[in-house]
C-alpha cells in the first residue's frame, strides 16, 4: 500500500489485484481515477486528485491508466475519461464522469465522513 496522502498508481493487473484487495480489506473508502495519458481533462484533474489524497487521509486513492489496465476499466464499465469510482467494501457507491473537482470533492465529503447516529427523541 502507498503511504497516507499518496495516490496509488497500478501498471499491471497483478499489481492492481494486490493493492485493490488490500484496500478493500481496510474497509476504507476507495476512489479510483480512470485516466489516460492522452486525455487533457485527466491531466487537468491529476494534481487536484493528488491534493485530495493529501487532505482525505482516511480514503485510499487509486489511479488507473485505461490503456494499461483495459480489463479493469471494462470491469467498471468506464466509457469516458476521467471517470472516478467511489467504493467501500467492494460496493460501488458513486461515480463522477469528467474533471469536475467540485463534484469529486462533494462525493469525497459525502462518503468519507463516518455516519453519525441520530439520537432518537
């Protein structure tokens, strides 16, 4: 696993399987950035995504190049770049298609904050 505040880049399926399974076992929120080197919006959002990784230390951030890990992109039905998948314990919670830093941030806040039990009256 990468250190806190880092984005984990996977370059082959074996590496992806190992790191993704370790992240799933942690029960933390996982955010996967499906990207491509030839994609201008992907290059725009990359440093912002890296900043989010430094801010949301209780979240595991992955970067997946769709040209290197085609099978992973197909598994998650990624059709446009960038696509961000938000998961917890193997379940997809949310998805953002496009380089919308505000939308990505909102989903991070929504899914990374532990649920606070509501006191019954």
